[in-house]
């Protein structure tokens, strides 16, 4: 029976239902422990509750959760927290009950009744659950069984969190492996193709058993020159993407007038891409921004040449206007569009839309580099796209860089 000094409710079906419901609903063992402290105290009196977890690498104990609720709350720093007994529990994987050797009715804080239980599954020890009660009554057999149930439920929840963490880590490693596989496949293909052309046409020109007229020689050399440029671009993109991801590229921020920057870029593009039709709508006056002009040109050129590759028959529309705290740039084409299922991954490193034309060369690095550059400007790049209607890239660039 419960004594008068420490009235406790009898354990009944209701409290067991509440406990099971708590473990079912809470997302972590810490949330469950927080709820349990308030829930079980009317049935199971304790002053301190501590959960020690064992670090599997260093084999040291850490007090991962601790609550002082009763007599020890006002003297929280001075009372016992059961670390020594927790160590014994972990070593033995057995319940340990420790009672005070001598009664001291004048100071109950010197009369700790300690109940420590292993947090473990059949294959793994995670730590120890420790209850400390200052002063009488001792723990009853029924209370020890109740505490054992709590320890087992906590153990399972901790095990679940460890398994989830391990699963997430494995999934991450698998994604990294897939990206590496895609990278090797893509780069091997992209390197092999221009190298094949360069090697083939160079070998042909060096043959001593054939004479090529000047027009044919120039045609072969033009192909070699084009493929060398393509190879150079691929290597530059690989280096840029690696440096940007590692944060090793220093941006040269300065005041930039986007209208002049874009007009100069379009003049150069017209020489190298005469078939690309570009319409501009630039708001006047347009506020200047802080930016790295060379890197912004790299972003704009990548988006425009992508439009030429993937929407070759479409004009491209550039709209630039001032917005609050910065400038907004929209680059729109009227091409085939990007399927919705691929839009979230379009800025991922090495990602290429599987359904796009197989004759279009690319490494899957361009848009990744664009995003890294825009983020380095503290800006944002997004897209909207609809099949059969085209794609629009939206860029926000802040007025100043903090």
C-alpha cells in the first residue's frame, strides 16, 4: 500500500495506455522523456531522473537528459546524479538498486535511493536510465518492474533513432555514389568525344599517303579547334564547380550597372552565336548593384547558350527590373520545357534531364555553377517551366552584399 507521506496513485491501465501513446506519438526519445517526467510522477515518485548515453567511439558516458523535480530541485548542483551507478549498470547490463547505508532524517538529500536500469537491446547497450529518490520510501518490486518497462521502451526508441540515422547515412552515401558514377560516366563521355575528334582529324592530317587540299585542311583544323574549345570549357567547368563547392573562389564584388554589362555581353554573343535571337526589356532607370561582373556574365551566358542548345528554334527574352532591395532578372525561352519531376534537381551537380535530346552535349555542371555563383552573391535562382511552352529562369540579385 502507498504510505501517507508519499501518496502515489496505483498503476492502472490508463497510465500504461498514456505511456504507449507517448512513445507512439513523440518523434524522439528526448520528447518522450520530457513527457514521461510529468506523466509518471504521480505513480512513481522520484526526485531526479537522468538518462546516460554511451559514446560508442570513446566509451564514455554523457548525461544526455536530466531532470530535477522534487526535493533535489532547489539544490540541483549539490545532489547526486548517479553517474557511478550508471557505469555499473552498463558494465553488468543488470538493474542496480542502491539504498542509503544510514538514515539521516534531518537531511534527506543525504539519503538517495537510486534505481538504475540498462538502456539496451539484446545486441546493443545504449546507456542507463537512473531514478533518484531522496528519503523514503524504498522502491517497491512493482515500481522496479514499472521502471524496467520504461527503460525497455526508451531503449527501443533510441534503437529506432540510431537505425534511422544509419539508414539516412547509407542513403546519403548511396546518393554520393550515384553522383560519382554519373560523374564518371558523363565526364568520360564528354572527354572521349572531343578527344576522339581531335585525335582522328590530327592523325588524318598527318598521314603521308594522302594529300589534302587547303579547303579540306582548314575544315579539319576548324573541327579540331572547335573540339579543343569544347574540351577546354569542360575542364574549366569541372574546376569551377569543384572550387565553388569548396568555397575556394573569391568573388570580386564591385558596383555593376547591369544594363551595360548585359549589352556588352550580347554584342559578344552575337559574334559567336549569330542564330541566337534575343529580346531585351530593361527597366530605366535601373539601380546599380554590387556584384562580380565576370561571374555574372558567366551565369547569363550559360543560361542563354543553354536556351540555344535545348530550344534552338526559340527566341530568348531577357527582362530586368528593379525590385525591393535588389534587381530581378528573368531569362525566358519558348522551347520544349522541362518535365516537372526533374525541376527540383535541375541545379544539382552533374544532373541532366534524361528526356532531352541525346545529340546535345553537356556535363550537367552549368546550372550547378550558376546556382553557386548566384548564392555567392547572396541571391537566388529558380525556374518555372511548362511542357510545350518553355522555361523561365528567375534571378534575384541583392543591391548590396553584407
